[in-house]
């Protein structure tokens, strides 16, 4: 989601407001991984509340893990 239209920027602003508890660095990582606004919302909406997290390439989601070194 590099070159954003005005509509996409508006969506991004609203999502940042809605998910203001998500750390800004994590939000940027999610933004890098999302292919579009719908996937961005899906990733944010399914974001686990426990840490640590790892990115699952197949599910295209962050998943909680108990031991980050075993993943």
C-alpha cells in the first residue's frame, strides 16, 4: 500500500484512530504486509493481544507464540 489515493488515506486515518492501542511500529509492519484496505482491516481486527507475535505467511496474520525461538 505504497501510493495511496485520497480514499485510501482516509481509510488509513480512520483505522489508526480505531486501533490507536496498536503500537505505531507494529501498525507500520501490518501496513507493509497488507495488500489492500480490506486485508489491513482483517489483520488489525485479528491481531492477538498477547506477545510475542510472529507473522504467518500462509494465513497472512500475526499469531501469538509461547516461545519465539521455536517458531
